[in-house]
C-alpha cells in the first residue's frame, strides 16, 4: 500500500507550523508518524501537505518545576521511558510507557502525537485524565492551556483546532501521598488495550481521596468513571465496581459486555495498587 | 504528484549519498528501490510485523513508518551495514548454529532488534528477550530458537566483558 | 522402535563412514539470509519492469455493469489498464476439480473477473504502471459500476432452496460431499456406557507469510519464452499451468524460485492475480511485477479451516471406545482452488478422524459449500488440525465423563505398536507407527505425574492450570494417490542430478524446493553421505525448471522423504560411476573401493588410493591416459517415487500445559511438548525446528487467528493489528522428542516432519483449557479460537 502523493515541508518553528496549517486546509502535522504514516500507507488519509515538526527545537524536554512535570509534546516515548524525572515525579506515566507499542515504535512516537491522535485504546490520554493534567496548545491566537478533562471530545477528536499545534503536556508532580495504579489487558504485548485503567489518588493514611479512574478501550475516548471514583473513596471496591457506568460497544476483539466486565476486574486490581504502600 | 521530489543527503551504512525522492516514499522503499539495499524487508506497511526494522541515528525504527525525506541529514544503518561492519557477527553465527532463521525474511529486523537489546549490556532473561522481540513477527521458527540464540550471545558477550 | 538420541543412528543401508544422516548440520544458505543478502522474488528487478496493482471488488457479490478506464491512461506513469474481458483473449480460465473426489464441481475461474465479482477482494481490473505507487494512484481513477447481488455467507444455509445459487451452471452451492459408514455405529452407541456429543467450530484463518505473494513475469517475444520468478512451492506445476492457460509448450516456460519468505502451503496454489500478471506480461511484451500488499493478502491469500464439525463418541466404562461419528460442514469461497481443489481439506477430515485408534465403528459425512468469501484451500497440515482436535477433544470429554485419566483412555485404545501393517477404520494404510512408544516418551519427558500434582496443589490456591493432549497421525511423502489419480498434473516423484566437477566438488540439482524448512540441507546431507564427500563440497540448486529434474517441489512434507531419497540414490549411482573410473585407473576391482571424505579408498582397511580432484582431472583433461574403451561418466540422475504405500504416515503426541486467568479469561501458555516419529531423522535440529514452528502456527489457530466476516461477506479484520498472529511474548518454550519407525519404502527410511506440529497443537491447547476449567463446572470450549470472550462466557462470568 503506497500513500497518495503529498507535498512536504519542514517547519522551523511552531509559528510557521501554525501558519502552514492556516494556508493549507487539508495539511497534517507529522511528528512521530507512527499512527499517521500507517494511515497514509493505507490511504485512509490523503492530506495534500505534510508539515514536519520534528526539527522544531525546544519542543522536547522533560522538566520538573513549580510542582508540575512538564513534557514537551515532541518528547519521544523512548525518552520518557528512560527519564528519571518521570519515573520519580510522574510514576503513572512511567508505568504506562512499556505498554505503548514496541521499542521501534517508541523510538519515534511522541507523547504529544499520541495525545493529539487520541486513540480510544491508547494509554496516555487516560493517564492525563487520571492525573488531572493539562495540555498546552499554540494556535493562530497564541498559547492556551486546556485541562485534560476538557480535551478529549469524541472518537479521534480533541479540543485542538485545525490550526493548533500541541506543544506541551503538564501533570502535577507526585507527592508523598500520591498513589498511582495502572493495568491493561491486551491479547499480545504491545497491542492496543482491550481495556485499560490508569488511576491516581491521594492517601490520607487511612483511605483514599481525590480518586481519579480513567478507563481506556471502553468508548470513543478515554473516560473517567466518576461514580466509581466517589464510591472508592469510601473504600468499598465491590460497590465501586457495581457503580461503573461504562457502556462500551462491541469491537473486533471483544463484546461490549466483556469490556465492561473486564473493566470491573481491572478496577479491583488497580484499587489494590492504590491502597498499597508506595515503595 | 509525480515529479514533486525533494533533495536529501544522508549517510547509509557509512556511505554519504544524495538522492532525489518523492515525499511519500517510505524509508524502507527508498532503501530497497533506490539504493538496492534489499536486506530490509516489507511485510505489512503498517508498523506491526517488524520486517522493515532498521537503525536511524542509532535507534531502531520501522522503515515503513518513516519517510525517506525525514532522513535528510540522518545516519541510517541496515542489516547489510551491521553485517559488513561485523557488529552482529556473533548474533548471526548464533542464529545460524541454532537454526533461528528458516525463510530468513524476519531475520534482518530480528537481528537489529536483538542487537538493540544486547548493546545495553547485561544478560536479559528469556522473558525479557521475548518482550524485546515481541514486535518482530516470525512465522517459521515459533521463536524458541531465536530466544536461545539471543540468550547465548548475551551470555557470551558478558563473559567477554568480564574478562576485560 | 527406539527413542532416538541426537547422534548418528546405526542403520544398515545408511551405515557409511562420516555419515551425515542424523546429524544437525547447519544449512548452507543461512549465511546469505542472515546477512540480508537473500534473493526473494519481491527483491527481483528486471530492465523495463512494470508494476501491476489491481482494482478489487468492495462487494462480496456483484455484477460488473461497466468499467471505464479512459482517465486512467492519462495518469502519470500508467502503461495500461486491462479488464477481465481483454485479458480473457490472452489467458483461458481454469476449473479446480479432481476426478477422485467424486462429484466435486466448480465453475471456471478467470484471472480477472469478467461479468461478476464473487468475493470482496476479487480483482476486476488491472493497472500497469512504472511504479507500484503510480499504479495504485491510477486504480483510484478506474470507474467501476456494480450492481450488488445477494451474498451467500452462511454455510449452514448455503444449500437451502431459498439461498441464491452463486453459479447457476452448477445448479446449487454444493462443491463436494462424501459419506463413509464403517462397522455398526448405531449399535455401538447403544451398547456404550457413555456417549459424548458436541459441536466443534474452527475459525477460518490464513497463512500470513512474512513475505507476501510475489511474482515477476517476463515474456520475451523475441524468444517466444516466458520466464516467471515466483515464490512458489511447486515450480514445475506452475510451469505446466502457465503453459496450459497461455497456449504454450512447457519448453517455452521457465519458472524460477529463489528465496521464499515463508509459504506453509499458501504459495502452492494458483492465484488469479498471479496468473493475471503472467498474462499481462505476454500482452504487454515486458516484465511485470506483482507483490501482494498485506491488506490485499488478507482478502486473496487462501484461507483455510472454516469448519463446523458435529462429533460424537461412544465409550464403555472400561475405557474402550465403541464408535466415532462426525458431520462436517465447511464453507469455502466461490471457486474450488486450482489445481489441488478445495475438497481435499474436508476429505482429509473424513479420512483422518479417529485415525490413531483401534475403534472399528466410524461414520462420517462432509459437505463443502460455496460462499461469497475469499477462496479456501490447503494450508499447513491440511485437515489434520481439525480431525485431530475433534478426535482428541472427544476422547478427553469421554475420559472426563467416565472418570478415567485421559492418557490411560488413550493407552487402552491406541493401535498397538505391534499391530502393523494395518489400516485405519477409514481405510488408510499404515506401514508402521509407534503410538504407545510415543505416549510413554511424552509421559516421561513432561513428567506428567509431577504436573498433575502441581496442578492439584495450585487449584487449592485458586490457580487453574490445565494439561491437554493430542495424539495424531500425519500424511507425508504422498504418492500419486493424493493428486495424480484425480487427473492433476502434479507429480509425486522427484529427481536429483549430481555432478562431480573438475575440482572434485559435487553439485546436485533437485526438484524439491526450499522455503526455509531446510530442503537444501537435507538433500546435501543425503548426497554427501551416499557419495562420500565432506558436506562443504556440496552445492545444491533448486527452484529452476530449466536446470533441475522434473519434480514436485515441497508440500505435504515430501522434501526429506522423497527429495532426500532421490539425492541418496543419485549419490550412490555417482559413486558407482566414479568407482568404475577409479577401478580402471588403479587396475582394481571397483567393488573393493569406496569413497570416503572426498578420496577413493580401499573398502577394507580404508587406505587412501586416489583423491577425487585427481580422478576428475584425469577424467576431464587426460582421458587419453585411461585404459582403452573407458568412457568416464561423472554425472548421474535418479528419480524416486513411493511405490509401496500411498502415504508414509507418521505419528506422534503433543501436550500443552497452561494457566487460565479465570478473572480475565486470558490463557498463559506455560510449556508445550511434542514427541514425533518421522522415521529416519536426517537432520534432528531441522526436524525439531519444523515442529516448533508448526506448533506455534497451531497455537495461533487455537487462541488468536480468525478471519472474521460479517453477514454481507465483508472481512472485518484484514490487517495485522486486528488479525492476531502469535508473537514472541505469548509463546511457550517447546520441547521435542522422537521415536523412530523408518519406512521400508525407501532406503533412507525417512518420513516427513513439516506439518506434525500444526496438526496436534490446536487440539492439545483446547484440551488443556478444558482440563483447567473442568473443576469450575465450565461448559467445555470447542469453538476456536479460544478468546477471553468465550472463556468468560463458559465460566458464566459474562
């Protein structure tokens, strides 16, 4: 399968990328390309222009400052996987990284790309929801910040406008009372999850507060199970599972009923992780 | 559009070269068609099978999920280069001795991926080896002999390291 | 029957000094493959070569109302756009029938659909351009107007009067049916203490060869000769078919097969798009290349194993099996594939079910029906995985029902090791098998008692592990009984031509082919041993109809048993020729001489008398020095075909040990074992690696692989993300053991080994899952692949 023809330009700055997006209505940004180029090869997508942002300096970088971990959108998954900063201060993301594809994919794929693509079965959008993270986007009117809860709109649809470039991801740095949990079920290592759960909470010594449970693979977007979050604060895992108000559709791998059931299984496992002492 | 081609310069297996390529041409097609480096193989063109795995700027990537134009200024290494330099000679020998290749189609990608694991040093266990090559599809061997070969090379390299 | 060690066995006819028989010699072609210097057909480029891409029907069944190619011809790089009607003037259609499958019928199939497209993915127009990308661009400009027709997509209703008939000329959608009734089945069921009845489903799946199908056809009009580079298992068969359908003589067609990136039976069939590529080359008078991309591979590579089998077994409390009964239904595509037919898989299921067991009562029926889905045909282990899973599944369900250990039930029913020669109840002739020895070997290898104890212990902790078995028989080394008797021009014999060159090295050209299983190595080992040279001095040529003997290629596990024997005989013949010259040169009786390690020696004592280089020098350059009348003949050709047995049956037994996560329905494979008896083992490592690869393909069928169609005949998961092939992280280590029952039909005594792994793996994994879940009262799972969905439903969790 060979892509349909397209033109190609390397953007030297975010501003240039934004301007090119404005000039060419069916242009696409090329970051890691691990999702985009596959869709181009299959002719599922036929943009007239690819804007390569890989050369823009200053878009990758992982920093711990002001109580947050800021990750440049162009940071490769592999760099995030190796990052001490993320391991220490954003442990939920560190837990998710080895599940993303395979080594060769992680060497090119970027966190910004994964989040902007917003595959419903991807790990990072759920991590962002679980961490109450925020996204920084740059568009024709300049920079703006979008909360993760407001970012994922629909199937492969985010709050990014047609001229926006996602430039940074920010999550609160983990504190001493932060607990995280992560579990996903995939038929084979590296596959998109059948069902997954990214979770964070704060422990008060006895019990949890600020529980955030973000499921992926269960709908058009990653989604928070808010009723279960509230129930889990009370410590009742069975009730939290009963309170799961997910309505997944069937897909090629499993039925919606099985997804919902498995979501409950993962909730039990992740609840246990949240309640365990931090190593 | 045909004729919409761009100039690129890159280093492939240590050789500096220039080329004129259409933006839509993937790296693996460029290597195979334009440079006649047919050792990297095309198995799926959607990044799943790993037969196109090559090294770009020192990191293994899917040759079908990168465009040749993205490699302007890059250093690309294919199985031919890894082979001629001797970098993977012990891996190749171990594969041959254990018949860890049958049809040979997955082998270039498999060896590049195995080398990526082993050059970090240490002796990975069988489960870790299986996990690292979990993105390289082999239909012939059932993977057992491949894991044997990689494990043996890891142990041999560690012994050589210890002697140093 | 001895349990073999990995060391040269001492067998009379093969007892030669420095024998390579039984040794794990590395394959000669591995270095170039490991260096990335293989020559796959997808690598081949020729001067002026063009590329073809096909417009494919998006509908499962549709009348082609019109095709407009006007704007296509102006698209950059386009050389031609060709419809089925235009190509029909160059190439005749074909029909996939064989006379020994009585009543088998099929409609003529063209290289490109003419009036109707009969499956989603069938080619309706070809576009030839300078590059594949340009051809694909131009395909989007071809305007095809379709009239959608109702699609036949359910085998259960394919024969209902209300269901549309796909090919009116055939009268109905029945391709083939067969019934068999041996003994007194109904009486046997009545007299049983327990009867188990269930329905097995086998999900349609496909080969997913790593290198997709690839072909380069080169019609040289000046020579009136067609050269085809093709990744085929059977070059001579394809030579015959290209010649036949283009109206050429064999001599006008050369088929060349270099390295092949995996085949497993996928590449032994005739594909419409490959035939079209050959016809296009003739039409356009230049080389044309076609490489199926992965997406089109899923809708055009043959599918296999789409079966529903109702199975029934009767058993007495003492464990005696009283009867087997099966009712098989399989839905193929709209055409029976050419030339091997799509009736063989079903026919094998009728032949093979119950095969290892001495049960005299067996009734079977099969119906093969047409559908508007991709075509189906032989894929590794053809029919065996289904027959074995049904048989072995019924056996373990019966064992559970009467409370008997599943190995013990088998001991009481497997054909005795001293019962041979004998026949299966279905009429298969067995020369010599070793079911009991294999079972004993497996029992010991896996420490069965130890695993049962571990299983029991872990159950108390809520961990559910299962042990499952599968005994099997396997068809190898086929005689003409497989295809020839039915009128197919598929040869079951094979040949080897050997030559001593002017330096004393030996070359051999063989009619068997190599796709990675090691046919070249095996042929070299046989020749080197029979003739008497170090194996480093042997060079093997395969895969060229111009320069190899007329041969069958590699399929049905025939390369070692048949190709190896031909090489063995040719080596012996060359030795005799060479010793005749040596005897004349040394003034010695040739009977007193032998060749050892590349040197002519005294047979008694081993004194070196004359190096082969010296003999060759004299024979080629100084024949004037030879005694009067001597004509040196330093080449020999021998052919071999099995004559005493229609097939060389092998046997074996497999076991799977796994753990089911009863919360998630996920299966973790812990270990797999296979004991295989393939007669004389020429290269133990290659045999074991064939078994391992075959086992993993079988595991794919049991747990992962399924071509899923909706009721409109649309393939829903035709890509590598949604169609799941086994990858390294989920596969177990696989331990292999052997028993040895050589065949007397050849001097080597080697049977085949390529497919046994695939035959037994699905059944053993199924049995292990059911063994794991039995204490939980789960309904036995018999619907492959065993996905978490299905396991959770069997456990009542969803």
